[in-house]
C-alpha cells in the first residue's frame, strides 16, 4: 500500500495516453495487414450538454487511435420502439464492431429495455446483463469502462490492493456496483476486502475512515470531506459536476465528489477532476471496441 510521504496526483491523462498509444499501434497494424479499422457507434438521444460533450470526445478520441466513429443522433421525441429498431439495425450491421447508447435517456424510454436489446457481442460499454454476468463470474468479457479504467489507474501507480480495505461510495450499475465486484475479484490485481456504501448507509464516516482505498462515486459534488478520510488513503474521485461559476467564460467549473482542497492533504494518492478518472473511461471504451473488432470474447 501507499507508504509515501505527501500526496501524489494520479495522472489519468498520462495513463490514458499510454493505453491509447498501444491501441493506436494495434489499429495501425490491423490496417497494414489489410484489415478494416474498428468502428464504434454512439447513439445520442436529445441534447443533454454533458452527453453531447462525452460523445464528441469519444468520437474525437476514436479518430485519434485510427478507428472509425459515427454518431446516430435522435431528438428526445424518439419513441422506445424507434430506438429499439435502431439497436436492432446496429446489432446486425457488419460494418459496426461496437456501439453505445449514451445515458441518461429521456424519461419515456425504459433504459433497461434498451440495454437488454444490445447484442452482447457489440456491448462495448459492458452494460448488458451478459457482460455484467461475465464480470461477476470473472470470465472474459467487456468490462464497464469507468471501473475498468480505475483498475488500470491503480495498477499503473502500483497501488497494492490485496487484503486492503476498499470502500466504494455509490451503488450505480455503471460505476459503484461493478467497482465493488472488480476490487473483490480473486486475482493478483484485486483481492481486496470491499465495503459498498450508499444513500442508506448508517455511520458512513466511520466506514470511510477505515478505507485504505476510497472510491467516490456517490454523485454529489464535494461530498467527501477530510474528516471522512484516513491519513494516507488512496482517494479516487469519479464525480464530474458542473458548478455554476460566473467568473468562467463557459459559466461553470468542474468539481468531483471529493472536496479536493481538504482531502488532498490527507491522501497518499488522489485523482484530480478533471484529468483523473475521466480520461480513462474513453481509453477503456476504445480498448473494448478493439476487442469487439477482434471478436476476442466470442467463442
Ligand atoms: N453516461 C454517463 N457515463 C456513461 C457511459 O460510460 N456510457 C454511456 N453509454 N452513458 C454514460
């Protein structure tokens, strides 16, 4: 575990760049060998500004590693049936290796129904029940990008997890729950003891203060205060909030789930927002897209 003096920033941009460079090389080799370039599609419904930003970034970074990328845009008036037709089309389009449906979807569309319709062979977000099942069982398959990215960051910084107490804040299907499973997995990169805290947890501070590694994915800006963190803990901040700020040209500033200025002094390692977990999510999505193209998880 981190026995260092003074906090160290975990540089997600640097680690993501290394992951993406290895993907770029592999894609270049595929093309040299007359294979097609992997193709990622994002389905974007409505015009949520954060979703627009994420999808634009996914497209740009797919191009950076030599992949093809398309965005299927729909107004938020699209019906569930129409969206299901699109999923069916993408499932059967041989020109598409993998696709994601950007969440959240409008309230009149049942997210579970949409995710269930995605062919697990193209599920590069790792959200379908088949992908989640494989992850829980420790079988090969697409891993949800943010938790996989966090595991990659911990590995890159040689943060020992075996036998350590990892506390995960938040039980979302996208981050908290899969994170708790990956950390407790029986393998050399994990083997941690895990506690999953959520909105109904009693005495949360007592629990978080025991954490050697604290994963903050509770979805509330600056929720994690210094009093909740043990001296020398590793703190991973998954939050990404836009706080109104009139002094900024764009009108907001970004904040995580961690009150960084307070917690920084206590942590041995900490991820900043932005530039921590965020860049890893897209890098892992691209990694999944390459795996889909190579049909790595198809027997
Ligand atoms: N919304 C927020 N994060 C994600 C993600 O990783 N994938 C998708 N599809 N939607 C999201």
